[in-house]
């Protein structure tokens, strides 16, 4: 195994054994092969630097590269945006470790040699983020290679396999050229993704959000610290912001929009489809720390005389978020609140049973102007999963879920 | 029944209660806009008036009366210019100073810069505990009691609190600097004369005077404060849009810091200098000397200010240093992590407090030597940090339109060069003491 630190600054000789220059950079060409060192930049002091292709390399050892062609076969160097520079783009930069789900800084790059007839290909296998890499960077050129190697064996290793390395590139054009897809990020839990984004700088955060699909972006934004959400949404075009925000639950969307400047949130709302915009506007009227501000207007409610089977079929036919569905609200003939049925009860009930027989005791509800404290107390006292919010005619206008309560209690601490 | 009917009803409901929520929400937002950002600048500048700083200001007043007051205005400008660069870098790039140095200049320079930082800050932490020891002696509390208590308080405060709580405690500590304002009034200075000396420079070409001037500048601009402030702006998630508020925060900070300096110099100048008590060693001695001259309260307030400043800086310095080291080297850092997740961070933090406090508890510890050495170390480290900062703040690829302006660069480079020259003098005289009424070698 070789390390980028050992190669950078090393000497390069051509097939005739003449000194060509010093290795100043290693380039990958991700569009071609994701991990192969495709080009080696050879600096020659005041002369123009040369570039050796991967099939020009005949032998590699720490500090030395021998080419299998003569110097005149090499090209002059011209910058290329689609090349990933190991020294400039990777070493010392932050990357996302998608298997460990955190942001880490690269100390060194580990390379593997692959010999094919007459050429040696270098492939990036892993990045070193631990003390071994740090020791090499510090001592390279100062201490003897043998000493560095011996020291390394005594240090704990922390490496990340190249497949799990997600580069952070704020520039969208460059991201396309380097084939950074962020697919692995989209597969992460939104809460983990949000934690990662909080560690990054503004431009990097925006880059990641821009590269995610709208649904994932919405989930991650909803989990993000409020100040970041605000900062990210404010830099987007209202159309893009609307596309993402309409993927959120209305209460989350209202929370995001409530923090924006009134003009900005108005612009975003205008770009959103009528139904969603109306729901969110309705929620925006409530003070953030009241039951009205906490509630979600998307909830499932049915007539109390409905049969279990009808209800299940109805839910099936609707676009209901099943992950968070834990109760079904009941209303009577006058559309007044009549009770709550836990989904667990629904699961085991007889198909012909009426909803009213399944409802839980006691009948707990709250008015939209109730403050946070009252809501918390109700949840605590009755061990609720969700709580319905009623207007003055006892008609349900929203529901508060237990996860929103936990989030808020956590913020208050 | 469907969702539309519900939303219609909500709409109707909304009309009836038209906007009580909205109005409060808007006024509160405006008010919070500035208050949300204020903090890093004010805190950093005030921490700057730490135990070492207060000692130098007291000496300046005791030895030269009001004669050095004129330096306050140029120092305020220098402090603002250098701090503003860091604030801007933090706000625009969203990265700490050590992160930026690592990403742009590589591993090795970062490593040595950080190593130097650790040594320098270690000295500073010891100096803060020396300040605690000196001030507690005036309240007739033995340093063997006060220093361990202070160390524990500092350790618990930072480890048990979140960033926002800790910041609130720090902002309150800033308010306690008002003790020096009261103490100055109790000293009954000649305000007219003080004002005159503040605006009209009085240069004296004798070694003692120049040395004092150097010490004054050297202690006002400390290198670690740049790392701390930039990190604080990043940690506070202050964004580009809040940059004007951030700048205002830095300006308020640098001005309030220098106002405190003014009152300390006036206080000692009106008493110790006038009564010929001119060779004091540290702020503790200044406080003691104040008692017979300006009354018990002036002395106690002075000592209280010193205690507050020492505790304040002792909480921030180890935290900031541990952050800088861990971020630059890529270890987990931050008080939001558990001990197991960030052992190096907590180890460094705890270690610095323990060592800093332990050094002071050694019987007959040379307290003033520690103070002087820590300032000399600051002086050597400062120019290096300033040059890195200037190089970074001029990088268009990092800063975009927020790159240093031409005029700003001129002011900043002049400040840097002046700082380098002054600190070289300071370092030179600390190593080869001038055979004058030298204030930095023990009298």
C-alpha cells in the first residue's frame, strides 16, 4: 500500500532514466473510473509542468515514479475541472463518511498498486482520517521513511473506504463534472443528514440541499436547526423553495415560513399549490408557542358510526403518511369531535365493529390558543400519542403529534 | 368528509381572530434580529481585558498617569480592524480560523501554529489563575481555597452548559467590567485633564515609556481571541445576511473593551501615580494600593473586576484552545459531544485547567514571571496569526465580494507591521531587560 503523502513531492524519471520533474499532484477522473489515478502532474520549476497518463507509469515506490515513455511523449498541463485533485481537493478537506454518518477531515489517501503488463495503475482504496495519516503528513521528509512506517504501526488507524467517501463540492457545475451524486446521502436518515449538514459551511450546505431530490431535501430541512433552514431557504429561488416546502407536513412548512421575512414567505407561498398554501397560511396565523402553532392540519378523521372495514379501506385509498399515523379522530353527525381511536385497536378490531366502540377514554382535546405548557401537561397526564385541536364549535381543526411535543420540550431545555 | 371542508373552517376561524399571533411575531423578530447576533464580538473583546491586561493597564496608569491615554483611540481602531476580519471570515465562509488555515495552507503549518497556540494559551490560563489568586487575597481568601474553587466552577460551567447558556453567563460577566468605571469615579480623577490626554498624543522618547506603550498594545490584541471569535460566530450560525449586525457586535465589543481600559488607567493614574506609588507589579497590588488612597470600596471594586476578568478568561481560553486544536487536527470537538465521543477535546480542556491552576498553587510560584512570559509568548505568536489572517481575508475564492477592501488592507497591514515591531521590542526587552525603570522586569 502506498500513501499520497509519499508520492507527492517524489521524483519522476522517464524510460531513459532521465529526471523529468517532481510529482506535484495526482488526479482522478471520476467520470471515467471512480478510483483510478488517471493523471500525474509533474512540476519542473520554471518550465511548464507536464502530465503523465496512467498508462505512462511503469513503476511506483515511495518518493519515486518511473515512466515507461520518454519525456517528449508527455503532454503539457492544462487545468481541467473534471479532474479531482488529490492534493488540492482531498487532502486537508472535509468529506462525509457515509457509513459512519459524520463529517471528517482527510489526513492522507491510501493507494493500491495494480500491475498490468508494463504499467502500474494506482487506485484509491481508502482515506486516512486518523493519527497514522497525521503522523505521515507531519514527518514526511523530516524523518526517515523507515521510522515513519514503524511509528505508524503503533498508532491506531482510522480509515474510510473510498466507496463511503462523499465529497463536498458547493459548485453545482463542478459537482456534475466530478460525478458527485449524493445518492448515499439521500439514503441516510434525514436526522443524520441534518446533523452532517450542521457541521458544514453555508455554501456546502446549500450545495448538498441543491443536489438532493425535493422529498429528501424537505425531510432534511425539517430536521435542521431553524437558523440553517432559514438561511438555506432564503438563498433559494421562491420556486425551488416552494417545491421543497410543499413536500413537508403543513406544520413543518409553517414553522419554516414563520421564520422568514414576511415578503419572502409570501413569495414562497404564492409558488405553492393552492391546497398546501392554504393549509400553511392557516397555520401561520397561530402564535408559534400555542397549540395552534404546534398542530398539523393533516390528520385522519372519520364519522363515529363508520365501520372498521370502511375506515381501513378509506385510509388505504388516501395518501396518508403511514409512518406517523397512530390515531384516527372521530366526529359525530354534526362534525363535532367525538373521540380518538388508536391505530393498534383498529388493527385487531372486528371488521364490522363501529368506530365508536373502539374509542379511547377520556375525551381529551385542546383549543388552538392553549399555550405550550398546557399541551405538554395534557400529553404527560394522559400519556397521549396525539391530541386533537378544536375550534369553539368543538370541530377538529388539527392535531398535535407526540414527536412535535418532544422536539419542543427538547428546545426549551 | 374531507380536508377541504376543514381548511375552509380554519380559514373562517382565522378571519375571526385576525392576526393576533402575527403582529407579536413580527415585532419580536425585529427586536431579536440584533440580539440574536450580539455576543461573540462583545465577549471576545472583553475577555481581552484579562488578568494580564488589567495588570498592564494598572501599571500604565501608575507609572505614567494619563500620559498613555492617547494610545486608546488608535488601539481601538487596530482592535476593530483585526477582529472584524475574523468575524467576516467566520460569517462568510462558515469555517473557523484553524479550519481555514488547514484547508488553505496544509497540515504542517497548521500543526505548528496550533502547537504554539497550546503553549501560549497554557501560559495565559496560568496567568488567569494568578489573577484569581491575586484578587482573592484582597478579599482575605487564601489562594489555596480560591484557585481550586475557581477551577472547578470554570470546568463545570462550560461542561454542563450549552453554548447559548454559557454565552449568557459570559455576557453578564461583560457587564461586571463596570466595576472599573465605579472604581475610577471613586478615585476622583481630574476628568478634564484625562480627556485632554486622550485626544492629544504625548510622546516621550524614553525607554520605559516606549516599553509600556508596547506592553499596552501587546496585551490588547491577543492572538487566541481571533480563533475564539471566528469560531463563536460560526458556532452561532451567523450568516451572510446578518453580517451588518455581526460587524456592529465587533465594533461595540472593541469600543467597550477600550472604554474599560480608559477607566483602569484613569483610576490608577489619579491615585497611584499622583501619590508616587508608581512601581506596582500586578493588578492585585494596584487594588491593595488603592485602598488607602481612594477608599476601601475603590480597592474592592478593582479587585472584584480582576476576579471577574480572570474567571471569565479562564473559562474561555481552555475551551477555545481545545476547539482550535481538535478542529485543526480533525478530532471530534465541542461541548455538544459526550466525553467518550470527544476524549481528546475534553482531555485538553481539563488538562489545561488542571495544569494552569496547579502551577499557581506551587508555594512561592513566581506569579509575575508567569504573567510576563505569557505576554511575551502572545507577542511572538501574534504576528504569525495576523499574517495568516490577512492572506486568507484577501482570497477572493473564499471571501467573494467580502474580500478585504483596499483601504481596509492598508489599515490592517499597518496594524500588523506596527504590531510586529512593537511585539519584537516587547520580546527583546523581556529577554534582555532594559536597565531603566523597567516595568516588565520585576522591580
